[in-house]
């Protein structure tokens, strides 16, 4: 029963705190502010990498194994470019929030009043024969190496921008594949250094982030794969429209070493393509 209650709280937590690593959040110093539920949840993370047999841990993780639209999946350059569903980054503006480490890598949550997402940076999902939907960016986090594979290859890292609808249900993830290159990435240059280490539960408050810098660095997200998928961490909740950029975001070698240096292995194994409607 306790487990069940915790799971229920965790589900709400994922909705309000807007990250797909539902059961593990660092402690918060102020429980009455925007992320309070996350704090009350405490340290209940009961799964870890690189084991992916998550239903073995809790019956509530069964969807990780029986789901029909699980993420990540393998993608290929030979797949056509979807023109039917498009993310439009019309309100991807600068906003403030807190930086932390989700215990596998750098993560960030934008501030918002509890239950009110309307002031967050947002984008519109436009689709032919599909109602357009505005979704709000609650935060982002890093996985190392990348979770999605392209033609069988993982990049050094992948960033997930998590979006919810007005009622707080997670609806869309913008995935950006990241690789070490030659020059500093402006998106990563805006983060205060040193980055928080994976075992450090501190948060750094009042950080302003311009999420559009990342979008610009992948050529305004002109080319992408899209499919119906899930959280890549327990409880593997489905109902997310995924967008993965075909252009890679390049950091400098030094930046990538900083990113990798504060993270741990955090890529789920590739899921079989089933009812994902890739680029449909
Ligand atoms: C916690 O945050 C709330 C809302 O922002 C504020 O009113 C309150 O004074 C804060 N409490 C502490 C102890 O900082
Ligand atoms: C699949 O897992 C989910 C989540 O635990 C569960 O609610 C559902 O009943 C399972 N479906 C089947 C057919 O076992
Ligand atoms: C919230 O949005 C989801 C997805 O659109 C929908 O399935 C759900 O019924 C909504 N919940 C409420 C309480 O409006
Ligand atoms: C944890 O991170 C905070 C914020 O960056 C930093 O001030 C603090 O020194 C770190 N603690 C340890 C033990 O490294
Ligand atoms: Zn993720």
C-alpha cells in the first residue's frame, strides 16, 4: 500500500515537476514553492542503470515492459522527413529556474506557480488533420550517452526538453543529440560553472536560461524525426509526442568533458518499434 501511495505521489510529481525521472528528485530547500511535491517525495529512487528490467522492481513499472510505444528507439537517416507534425518554437523565450543534477546529469526546472504552466516558455505542435496544441516547457535534463540511436550509433549526450499541456500532463519531448566538436556551444556556455556533480543534491537558484539557443544550434529544428513514445525512465508513461533533431548540437571538447564529468551512464536500451508511427 505504501508503495502504491508513493507511486501515486510520484505520478503527480512527474506532472508538476515536469521531468521524466519521476522517482528521484534532489531535496528542495523551500517546500512551499513551485516544486514542493517533488521535495515531499524524497529519495525514493529504486531503479538504476544499466539494468533495464524495471518491472522486476515494482509492479507499477509494468508499462516499461508491456508498453506499445516505449522510448528510445533506433532512427535512421533513410527514414523520410515528417512534414505532418511540426513543433513551432514561437514562445521559446528566456526564463528563470533552478539548476541541479538528477543524479545522472545536469538538469533544470523553470519556475512556475504550482499548477499554472501558462507563463512558461512554450511551443505549438502543428499538424495536418490534427488539432494544434500549445505545450509548455517545464525543464530539461541530460542523458549520457544519447538514448536515441541513429543508424545504430549513439552520440556523446542527449538533452530532453519536457513539455506539458495546460493541465500539467506531459505531452511532448524535444530531443537534441549532442556531440563534442570544435567550438563552444552557446547553450551550454550560459550554465554557471562548475556544473553540479551527480552525487551533489544542491540546486542553484535563479538561473536564467534561453532554451532557444539550443534550437538555433540545430538549425532551428528544421529537420527531425517524430513519433509517439514514452518517458525513458520508470514508470515509462506513454502519450508523448517525441521530436528528435536530425542536426546535432556540437559542444567544444572541454564542454563535453564537463557534461560527462558530472554525469553517469543514463541511456536506456533501444526499444522495439511497434505502434510508434515514426514520421507518420
Ligand atoms: C518559500 O517560498 C515561498 C513562495 O515563494 C515564500 O513565500 C516563503 O517565504 C519561502 N520560505 C522560505 C523559508 O524561504
Ligand atoms: C501493462 O502495464 C500497465 C502498467 O502497470 C498495466 O496497467 C496494464 O494492466 C498492463 N497491461 C497488460 C495487458 O498486462
Ligand atoms: C489532461 O490532458 C490529457 C491529455 O490531453 C487528457 O487526457 C486528460 O483528460 C486531461 N485531464 C484533465 C483533468 O483535464
Ligand atoms: C554542491 O554543489 C553546490 C552548487 O554548485 C556547491 O556550492 C557545493 O560546493 C557542492 N558541494 C560539494 C560537496 O561539492
Ligand atoms: Zn530524459
